[in-house]
């Protein structure tokens, strides 16, 4: 093979390679939710959208792929000084999305680093206006302030900040220890208050129960006393009615009167008592009823069927328990007289 043939073959192979390279550089496939910027002769020309696109090889330069999906970045803890001069470390999480690929590529060199630094400076400004307690309890307020400031600043970069979250706020160990002690004391205080309130309520309920119980018991005693009195009144009325309806003989009444005398001596201290004059009258009436002498005479023995009326009577008017008085010498009892006492 001659030199001319070899040269032609080399040129042909080079042409094929150049043509293949040109074809590869002219056809670009962009994935969904992605974008590429195209520069023509060093100047921005257009942005390639998702799908297949064609460019002029060796004239147009296709730049790096830009992600249009929402992205999340977790920044490392930033030392921030609060209004009351306490240094806290705050971790933040930021959600953003590229809305303008051209601005994100040409308006800022590194928009990720720019957002991180903007978040740190804005966080210091916001936390600097709050004390430690407000910083720990006002996360929503901090998130809203951060999002508003960062979104306004990053809008010209083609970035839209959708959400900013405070992931953690770490105060110094000494502050954490003091906060734990304060929380423990507060809980113990609430526990003591609740215990005291419980004891107070328990005493009140117990007193109310005792009061109600006493009232109910008194009402029950009152009702029982009323019923008992009513029963006694009815019994007395019935006895009185029965006695008057039967029209009893005076002798029977005298006998009943004598039967009640032993009951007077049933008490433990009934060792000495005064005999009324009605006793002799009753004895005389009973004696006459059972065939005794005329009124004013003394029967030597009690009538049959009345044990203990005369037998066992104590002399000189002294009666023991269970004894029944009887007239004895040297005197006789007249109606209306009373037994002398020692």
C-alpha cells in the first residue's frame, strides 16, 4: 500500500471519529426534573429542558446538570449568643428548590454554601433578640423569621426556600444542669400542692360525711322518739279506755296497786323508802274483799293469794327489796297518814 492510500485511510478514520464525536456532542438527553444551561461561544444561550435536545457541536457548551427537585440540607451546629449572653449551639435543617436554573448558575458561584452562610447569619440575628427561655420555647417564631429572610435573599439566585427547621438547641452543660434542677423543683412544688389539695379535699369530704351522718342519726332518733311517744300514747289511751269501759271495782284497783309495790324495790339502791298512806287503804280494801275485819282493824296475816303482803314486812316502816309494808304495833295507820321514816 502506497503512502497516498495510507494517508487517505487515516483521514477517513479521523473524519469518522470527528463525525461520531460531533454527533455525540450534538445530542443531549436531560432527565426529568433536571436542567442544563447551554453557552454558545462563551455566552449563555438557552436552558435544556427534560427530554432530548440538539446543540451545535464545538460551538455550544453544555454545562453541569442542575437538580430542580426540592432538596434538604442539614447544617452543622452554629454557636449563637442569646440576648441574656448565653452561648447555645443550634442545628438547622433547610428545604429549598431551584426555580431558575440560569440564575442559580450565573447569579451565585455556590448557592449551597451561600444558603448555609445566610442561614447562620440570619439565625444569629434572630436569636440575638431572644433570651434563652424564649429561644427554647419559640421554635415556630424562629423558623418563620429564618424562612422569610432567607427566601427574600435567595430569590435573586433562583432559589425558593420552602421550609427552615430548628433541629436542636444545645445550651451549655451548666445551664442544662440548672434547668434540670429548676424543673425538678417546679415538679416537686406542684406535687406538694396537689398533695395538700388532696388532703384538704379529703378532710372536707370526711367532715361533710360526718355532718350528714350526724344529721341523719339525729333525725332517726327524733323519728324513733316520736314513734315511741305516739305508741305509748296510744297504749295509755287504750288502757284508759279499757279500764273505763270495764268499770273496775275499787277492790280490784287496790289489788293492782299492791302488785306494783314490789317493783319499787327492784332498784339497786332501793333499801329505804317511805310508805304512802294509800298503801294502808289498799290493804284494808283487800282485807275486806277477802273477808277481813271492819275498816280500821288490823289483820294478823295477809289474805290468801297475796304472798309477801304482810309476811316479811320490815318493822317500824323499814322495807327491804321485795318486802311489802304492813301495819304493825305500837301504832296503826289511819287514812291520810304516812309511815314514819328513820
